[in-house]
C-alpha cells in the first residue's frame, strides 16, 4: 500500500527537511506521538515549523527529568537511560497509549505511529562525544500490527547544539522514510542521510522488524551501513541479529580472526581453537570477559567485483552455525581495527593470522599514506596490549613448515620484526595438524561451485552438513 497524499500538493523528488515534515503533516491518515528524552528535543520541532501539524501530532513530550521518565516508562534493569531497552520501553508505552485514547470507530483510517529517541550529547569537557537511540513504530494499514525501525547513532560534531540539529534531521528522515520508503529498506537507509553526512552523525546499528519488513535480513542492512560509508564496522550475533559493537566490546579482552571464510575450513577452526587456548592462558585475560570476533573486510567481500549478497549470507550462516560473532569492517589495515577496538576497551587484545598475512604486515606499500610510514602503523598496532598468534604454513614447493623462526621478511624489516618477536608480541601456534596445511578455502570453494567431490573432508563436519543441506555457495540453478 502506498500512502496517498493530497492531490493539490506537489513534492520534490529529493525534498528538504521542511518538505518532508510537511508531506507527513498533510497526509490525513498519519497520526502519532513524539517522545524525546535526554538531549534529543529537535525532531518534533521540524514538524511544528513545517505547518499543518495539528492533523499529525497527537502528543509531544519530553520527560527530561529522570524521575519523571522513570515514573512514565519504568526503571530499566541497568538503571540507564540512553539504551535500546529504554527506547523500546518508550515506544511500547506510547503505542499502547495512542491505541487506548484514540477511538478506532471515530478514526477508522488512521495510521498510528510513535517516534522516540533517548540521547546524550557531547559533555562540557568534550571527552565524550555522545550517542543516542532513535526509533519509530508505525502502521501502513489501519489496525495492522506495528512495524519498527530502531537506530543507534554516534555523534561526531563538537557542539551539542549541532548534534541536536543533526539528530532532528535524521529523526525527520526516519519518520518520512517509514511512511514513504518502507517498501525499499535500502533506499530508506540511504535517505536517512539526506542533508547530513557521516562526519556529523554515524549509524552503527539498525534493525527492521514487523510485517512490512518480513523479507528483510538485518545482516544485509548492516552490510549496507558499511558499504555506504555510514559506519566503519558492524557486528551481528550467531543468531544473525544485529548488535551494537560498543555493548559487545566494552571492557572486553578481544581475540580477532580475519578471513574470507568462504567456506570455514579445518585450518580456520584449528587457528581459532588454538589461538583462543593460548589467549586464555594469558594472565591478563579474563575468560569471562573475552569476546572472539570473526572479521570479514568489505574489500574481501568485493574481491570479485560487486558484493554477492547470497555469498555474504552463506558465510555469515556458516559462522553463526559455529556459534561465532561476526564483524564486517572497512579496516584494510590491522592497526585501524585495533584503534577501533581501543575505543571500547583497554584490555588485552589478540590477532590470529597465518604466515602470509603476517608477512604482508611488513610490506611498506600499505603505509605510504601515513606520514610516519610503517613505523607509525606498527606504533598504532602495538601501542595497546596486543599479541599476534601465528598459524604455521607449509611451503608448497619444498614442504617446509614456516613459523616465526624461519619466515622471511624484507631485509629492511628484519630488525623491526625481531624487536616485536623478542618482546613476546608474536606467539606461534604449535598444536596443529600438518595434514590440514594443504587446505585452502579458495580451492575448496571452487570445488563446491564446480560440483566436484572430495571437499567434504576439508571442512568441519557441521560445516559440510550445512553446505549440503542449504546448498551454500552452490549456483542458484543447481
């Protein structure tokens, strides 16, 4: 169902914020409430200023005082206010209230909505940039079950007033998109940045739920955030739900494994199991506060041209079936990933990688954009409490097993490599099966695509079973 506008009003294909608010206001069917707590008070202002708001806004409120907020929405278990749980409490309360107070008999064609946000802007010391949650529950048909869009944002502007204006702009884009772009979620997502850019405000999590989004896979929406440059990294749980990186990584020990996972092989699992074992043996690592991340870079997903969404979901499904947390990032260089994690934790971190990847770290061409070159990159990489767990490799020509003791780096890099190795920053994985060192995911993937046999024994049994049952990586016509 497309919402019908008044016939006597024309709207721009890329409307201004005022035009968006006016279009919503002039639609006689749309009717709802605004609840904005904390520093987020700007969204409804756009609708009042646009004109015609009396037919759209049933109520607007700001429970700015925490006691009033608790009295209305209840006290959250963690006693915090700028959280997803608080936002959902607000949306639930407001949608129930409008259903109770507005008669369906009197207003049979109304499409109800509730918009809410809970926000903390930059502090006076400018040490904490601020963040917030915003969301909308809405209907596209009278009396239907509500659909929902929930967003988490990080502020990048250094002025609270500017942050509030940016939030109001995005909030207006969200409400407009919910009613006029809901049938194309990717388009809706792109237009959340109308009259904004990612230097002002960053979306690092989004979830679509409800009847109009039944066909939406939120992992693909996460992928769009990174692909569109709206954020540098997104994460989703083994169940496939999008999760907020800040919540998952806060004050955690983090072990990261970067790969293509196309598919997950026995080498990948051996690297994971043995590096985790070594990581947990570290005195500074608390097993109860350890998070393992399987990371796939955007450049890896694009390695063969445009991103194949089925291929991406196949990889994600495999990792999820193995109980792993997945991160999609735009960090080509490892030091950028470590810097990203350092926003959330000062605890020990670990990187698990193969010999080829490790040797590539010492290639100066990757750091020409840095004024300090490779020394600057390694300073950023090892500035934090970090160790690298190195999985051995078999030389395909000689059969020699390559470890940290006999790997070869460029002669100019020998002393730099020796410095980090001698200081215990590089740890060899010694418990491995030599028989699996001939397994390469690229070759396994090719065998699967071409319908060959023999690849089954190269993968963990659960992975093999899932690939066969769901026909992962196989041509659609197969």
